[in-house]
C-alpha cells in the first residue's frame, strides 16, 4: 500500500480553542496556504477559561465574555500571519450553539480531566452527535478533501480536545453513510511516541508558525527558539507537525459514552455482594459486636459519598444504587438455596439501613466542596 501524502487542495481543521490551530497544526496551515490550497479553521469555543501568562492580563480570568473576546482577537491576528495577499485562511466559530471552554483540572493521578463543576454550556458537557452537527455543517459549506483534528486522547488529554475528536469522527461517519461511503479523508495530530504517516514542516513554515503562535502571547511563554504552554515544557518552533491517517472512524463512538456510563451498575452489585458477605460477622463473647455490619455500612456510605463528591453528576450514584438495590432484593427474597439476607435484626439493618443511607446521600441538597484551586481551572 502506498504511503499516504498530505497534498490536499481543500483542508478543514477542527479545533477546540483559539491558539490550538497554531500550536497543533501551524506547519500544516502554513504549508497548505503556501501551496495555494484553501484552508478553513473551525474553532468550537472562544477559550473563555484560558489561563493568562501575562500578569497584566490576569484580571480577565474568570470574566468569560472578556476572555473570549480577547482570545478571539488573538486568533484573528494569528490567522493573518498564515494568510497571504492572494489567499486567506477561512475561519468560523461553532454557530448553532455557543459552546464554552470547559476548562480543565488535574486529578489525583496527575492526569487532565473535566472540571467537577462542569458548565452546562461547556463543550465537554455535550454528546458527540451535537458537536458532529457543527462539523457536518462546515463540511457541507466548505467541501474539504481532508479534515484534521486531535487524536483520540485529545493530544495531552484536554476534555475539549477529546470532545472535538469524538464529534469530528462521528461527523465523518455520518457524511460517509449519507454519501455511499464518500467522505473527506480523516487525519489526526500524532503526539510524540505515536505512529504517524506524514511530517510537515520546513524553514518557511517555521517562520509562519512562530509568528502565528506569537499572536497568542497571552497563552504561551515565548523565547527566540521555543514556546511553552506549561512552564518547563518547552517546544521548538521548528518541530514538524506529524499527522496520522484514520482509515475508518470507529463505529463504537456513538454508543461509547452511554455504555461507559453504565459502570455504576456492576459497582452497586459488587458492593451489595461484599456487604452481604460481611454483615453477619460479629465478635465472640457475651456482648457480640456486629463489626461486619458496621464495616459494611461504612463501606456503603463512603462509596456513595465519594461518588457524590468526586463526580460532576449524580448519574453514577443513581446507577450504583440501582444495582445495589436489585442485588439486595434478590438476596433477601426466595432464591435457590435459600436467602442470604435473613429477616432478623442484622439482616434488616443491612438491607434497609444501607438503602436509607444511600437515599440520604442522593437527596442531600448540596455537596460541592471547593477541592480544586483557581490554578487548576484554566485552559492549560
């Protein structure tokens, strides 16, 4: 099979925030414009939760409208650096719904993730099919030969980048289905260590990329040869863009989030099984302390409270409670071999007490601790 080449005459790039087009695909845009190709950038948010690198601009943080307006102007200036007198980079923001930058937090394992208090208008809060509609509209209007976006992991893991990938992949599947298999070629940005099919970048594109990235000065730390979005993690301007061709977007995407969201059900089943095995254990002697029941109730309450505090929605807690309740009902009622939960005091405390405990955790009006700092709320 011949090695793929990136020499398309019409290219659509789908990005989550202003500056991503220059940071992730600056060489690609500069190369295609220099070759006389038509290029469109679709930006899904205005970067409202960006984190300013310039001290004099840090007052904008938290003011979503002002931050979005400032970064939109930076984007305009960056696209001017790519454009030539004869050919300009076309651009549009997602228009059907005014998505917001979701922001990002670093979890306990040092990995990027969604903020705990995710805004309902945030890009990461919507399903891939909603984002796909935006991409499909751009494809119909621009009619590209190739579409470029982040890889499945969203590059370094930003939730908005992942959402952009999922929406773009689903859009291309829908376009192919509606056109008897014909759709633009699907390319993703390959991160260091990943397989790639083409490298794009030379001395000329480096100069253009450097100028475009410099237009996003509020978001990057610049030196003469390098830039950084995170201190101590520098990247060279002349490092080429690496792209990988996706032969066929996965059919798993539409149902993936729904099916992955069902993990709370088996968790509830396992909790019910473990608690049922523990609840009849007690100490020996005259006064028998039901240590097993105490441990089982503490375990149930801790897991329910943990899900309520650590998740941005109650969905996982609802599913866990459902799986827990069904399993307890099965154990407490007639089944082959008898009942595992008897109707005595210990059995009643375990079956009814655990369910009441989970109900209280679910119905408690508000549990939103301030567990993440302002420093973890920005775009990078």
